[in-house]
C-alpha cells in the first residue's frame, strides 16, 4: 500500500490539530466574550501536565548483523505490535527505476521461501489486526498486531521475507503486482485533485532531486521492471543492518531478545546503503501554473519547499502553519471563511519528510469570488502572518492540541500511528526513538518570536502558485510521477553511473561490500511456528446509570491513557430526513459547528483547542452522534462544552449562509467523484426513493433542497429529533461512573424532553423489485471504472448476522477473499475489490465495490458474476481451508479488536443499539467455532443472488459500453452530473 500522507506524526498532528474538520461541533453567541465563556466552562489542565503524560518507555538492543530492536512493554491487552521499518523509500530510486520501493513493498506480501503463500494468509489465521505495509519517500514499513501467543509466527514471517525472499519472487508475481500498482496509480489519479502531488513535487524540486518524483512512480518505469531489477533492489536495501524492528505490547526485553535473536540472528547483514543528499531547494523566482480538474470551485495553492525532520526549524514552521491554517480557529479560517467570506475552506499544512518537506496552503473559492480576489486576500493574510507571527495564546492552543493528540495515540501499540511507529520514526528520521518527547517539550517551550522568525525566513522566499479551475483535464497522470518529468524547471547535478547512463549526483550505488557472516544458528524454518496459548477476549464490564432527566448512560473503565471518550447518540440519522428535505440533517450539523448561543464559531474552536478536546458531530443512516475525546483532567469543562453544543446551537443567519455554500460545494464535489457518483446512484435504485434508506449515503442531500432550507427548518429538525428521551450516552475511559454521572448531570440534567412522543421513522415501505441490469454513468477521460453492485436482503441489522457475514468474508469481505484474489492478485486489474453486508437497523444489503482499469471493465463484471455463480450455484462452496482461516482469524482477533477506548465504545454502542447481551462479544468465539461450511453455503445461495444484482458503472462510456454490451445484461446509460 502506498502511504499518501506526510510521514511525520508531528506534522500530521500539527497540520490537523482539530482533526474532525467538517464534523466538528460547538455553540456560539455573537454577544458573549470568550472570557465569560471560559468562566462558565472551566479552566483546562496546563500544557506542562499534558506533556508529562506523553511517555513511551523502551529498551533497545542490536544483533550482530546490525538489526536494531526497540522494545516497549504494555500489558493492557494480550497483543504485541510488530513493526519493521527499512530505511529505503522512493528517494533512493535512480533514473528509470521510479516506483520500485513501493512495487517491492507489494512483492514482499506475495510469500517468501519458507512461507510461499500470500503473507496475509498465516497472519489472518492467527487473528492479526492492523496488518499492512506502506512506502513513502524515506522508508518502507511493515506492521501487524498479533495475539501474544502468535508472536513467534509473526517474527518467523517478517524474518523470512527479510532473509529468504529471492527464491519466492517469480515473473508471474512481478507481472501481477506491476498491474496492481499501476491500478493503484490510476485509482489515485482518477480522484479530484489527483494530479496535485505531481505538480507540487515537480515544481518545487528540480529534476533529479530525491523528492522530485512521486512514490507511486511512472507507468513506464513500472512496466519496465525486470526480475533482475527487483532482486537487485532487495539485495541492496532489505538487510537487517538497514532495518529497525519494534515490538510494543505484551512483551518484555528478555523475551524479545530470545525470540528476535532466534528468528533474525542468522540473517547476514547486507551492503551499506549510501546516504542520500536531499537539501531544501529554493525557487529562483515565483512560479505559477493553472490546470483544470473535475471540481466544484477553483482552488488556489501557495507552496514552498521547507526543512525536514533533520532540521530543528521544521518545528516552529509546523507550529506556525497550524496557527495560520491548521487549527479550527486558524487565522485563515477567521479571515477568509468566516470574516471576508471569500472561501468555503482553507488549509495550511506542513508535509514534513526526513530531509525536506512542503508547506502547502490552499483556499477553495466561494462561488462568485474570482481567483484574483481570493488570491490577493490569501497573499495578504500570509504576509500579515509572516510579519506578525502567532500570539502566545494561539501557540499555547496549538501545543495543547498537539499534546492531546499524542496522548490519544499512546493507547495503540502498533498500526499506522501507535507507539511502535512513533519509536521507529524517531530513530529512523532523527536518530532517537524518544524524539517525539523532545519535540513535544520543544513545542511547549516555543516562543511566538521564534515561530515568527522561522516562518518569515521560509515563507518569504518565492512560492509555487497553483490554481485548479473546474473543467475537463487537459492531461492525466499516465505520464507523470517519473524521475525526470519536465513539468518542473531547473535540474539537479548529474554524473554517470556504472552502466553508462545518467544518475543523480546524490545517488551512490550501495557497492559490493561482502555480506557479514551469520553469527547465530539457523532457525528451523521447515514449518510455521505453532500458535501458543491465546487469551480469550475479556470485554469490559458495562456499568449503567440514569440521569435525573431520564437519559441512559453506559460506561466502561479503561485506564491505559488519561483520556475519556464519550458519545451522545440520538435515534435519528439520515433516514430521518424528510423526503422533501434531503440534506437537512447534514446542514444542521454543519451549522451547529458554527457556534452556540454563547460562543461564536471562532470562540468555539478556540475553546476546543484550549481544552485539547476533539468534539464532533456525525450521522449515519440510523443515528446522529456527538462525540467527545477529552483529557481526563479536563473532563468537566469538556462535557460542559459538549452539552452547550448539543443543546444550544445558534443557527445565526450569516453562519447558515456560509455553511450552506460549503454544503453545496460538497455536493458538487461528490457529483464529480467517481465513487460518490456510484454510491449516490445505487442506494435509491436498491431501496427506492420512498424508503428511508433510499438516500445518498453521505447524507449531503439534494442541491436544490439545501439551497432553500431556512433557519427555522433547521431549528425545527433539531428540536424534533435531538431530545433527551431519544438519547443514549456511551462513555469509556480513565474515570469512574460516579465522576461521569456528576459531569453529565451538571450539564444535561436539567434538559427536559418536549411534550409528545419522540418521532419515529417509517420502515414499512416496500423496496422495488429488481431485474439485473447495468446503469452506465458516463465520466469521460476516466482511467478507471468504478463498479458497484447490490441487492436488498430480507435480514435486518438487528438479526444475528454472524454466519451471513462469515459467508461474505469468503466471497469478498477480506483481502484473501475470492473476488479480491481474482481481480487483484491473479488478474492485476484492480487495486482492491470488496463485498459487504451492511449494518443498518432495518433492511440490510449485499454490495460489491470494484474500481478496475477502464479496458477491463466488462471483463471484471464477467469475473464477478462468474465467481458469484460458482459460489452459490456451481458447487464451489466454502472449502476446508477457507473455513479454517475464517474461524481461526475471527476468534483470535477478538482481543485486538478492542484495543482502544474508541473500539470499546463502539462495541458498547452496538450492544445497546442492536439489543445484544452484555457478553455478546465474548460469545462470538463459540459462534465462530460452530460455523459449518454447509451452513455458509446455504446462506450464500439464499442471499448472494445474481439474478437481481444491479450494477452501476461510472466510467468513460466510449471505452466501456462496447465491453458491457458483450455481457448480455440490459444497459441504461446516464450522463454524469454536469455540476461544477
């Protein structure tokens, strides 16, 4: 998998300090000062107290072959996060070899010499969670979280592909993964703004610079990869002396030394990888470019190349960007969105790599605002910030938000952003596993003057200005991403490599240093290690109480980190939208985010940042939820803020008009996004437009409706559906039920339900009968087609769907499912294909999602139908191997599924909302173990029918229709929405 966000955890935290963006919620009142609001809500814990809570103690050792190992002990659950990081990424690729680091990451999942099958097979057998791999400019990493008893198997697998991979790489596997990666590139390119990264890298970095080409690489280079190429890449980079292994969780140092030495000790070290020189370039003069894309409104960018993690100035620059356009209360939000109302959205974010990075600022124009107007205003705000810098209060809020984010991240041992990757990143990029702590302490001590000084230094240089206008693209991504694409100007220095071709001066071949001899006896690799004793799931006890106004509260104690996660859930959801007011709830949620009767939008954002709280509102088909992630020391004022938001939205006319425009823009962007186009078309087709579920799954609704909703409409909907007798409160965290009830009683206890019964949704609406057919929606110039298909089932989400979901798991519910292994791993036509059983309260559905390369659209539908028929009618039912993998994986992954407070909260909410017993998740192991292949076959034959499966295809009709006509199904062609 290609990692498509900036690698630095700090950069992510600072750039997205308030994280929930469109869904964040609060209250506002034009006449109340922030000081009085603070007096009402309460004072937060000091930043120094938060900094003290951020700690990942670790031990380290190094094997004789150079492998560095970090060990963090965390006994909260019987799981261990395994994370292997190789210090090689796309910046190490020479000319003609772009995309190799990422391509090789894919090959590493295709089996090794002693485990020749798919890497995910034995991992799923042991119940691994959070398992994947990613590639970026500076590193490639692989990770999985496994039950403690399966650690030996995980280490066997990781060591086998580190030391014994070459014999398992075949031409067939290489050809297949080239196709998969090229479809991953097409899938990214096909999205709105999918070409921006190419423009950014090619214009900020000169040809030949290590960060000039994208990690995905070029089609030409990928197509030209040979077996010799990829084997040489492995020999030169995938050695223990170029890797870091982190074990975090239910393990100690002595055990780690014994196991790691056993499995990795005999692997010889490899040649030293020459360091890469990647200085930060400066443009000779300002640059500008205008391109077109299928977007709703013009977007204006300002970009600079800036220091990486190897330079201490990345931190004040990142903090400055957070204040300028990362915080919800940012300068750009207040000036351009809320103040002058020239933009519908703004952002300033640092994308920080190891040796350089980009500061990227953009603004999306409000309809009717010219690019010149918005650009001038944006430049004026940037210039003002460069001159003034942040205030002490702004800087303090940025630091508080960052520290709170780090604390929340400590609850997870592995995965994308838990403890293990935090330690590995620090060592790989900054030479210190504890760099996160040093960075946080420096952030807490940062002064406004230092931020102003560094910001002025880097943002006063010439910028690259990119404008994206609505329209048809004049070029795609097929010829982009390569090492020497001439979209940018300037060039890096060149020398000749040992093959006579050009090579960048920074690139030095790893050389021919002989591998070091093994110093440890070879481990027995004749078979996979047996899985040891696995602890069963111990789901937290659910405690209950009732507030004085009747609100039901459900609580579970978790003390891994000083955080409390809360959800106030209402029986509403998008299914509650009246059919003549589709989109009203989404607009209401956005308007609620603009303030309360006591806090303006900016004051609300400021208060959230001051408390270090995530506060957001969201909805699905059935429920409307208001979530809170609070630091335990700040629980009381955080709950007060949540209650203020829910109970007292202001719905000011000026705020409403602003969010109306934003929602109109979101709808238009959905109507330009291939996946959203397909989803918006399929749901009403299946359920019918009269059914509560026959709506766009995003909930954004209809453009014409949103344009005419009034403040009174929103207030009436709010008062009708958000009422205490329709609410449930779910809480998990480092506190007690007594403390939770006291905080809730103080803020919600006097909230009384209005007269009359709470409203209900009418699900007694028949769904229309379906005939299998194809709805083709024309989206010209699409390099991929998005295929979605579905049928409505008789089952409801409240039914026991364990067996039905197990049957779907075999067909399309996982990476190893039949349709994904066929279209991705065998054919190479897609980056990933899935099917799912929906989870609504009422009638559920069976759906398939398949983005495929355009020239294989018809073939892909043929294969999907063939696989479905074989499964349900052709006698190719669930095999013994599939059943074993399904049962083992489902049972063994249960403890890892509830690692974080949010995971537990979601489980409690499901127990309550779906009327399950409190020990429901603890009974699942026995249910899985009782599954029979014949049972799953019967369910699949009854529910996964192809005779009424409706297909929606979004793609280039000129290319796709001739393919579809060969299938023999009726075809209805529609034009893509012409809204831009």
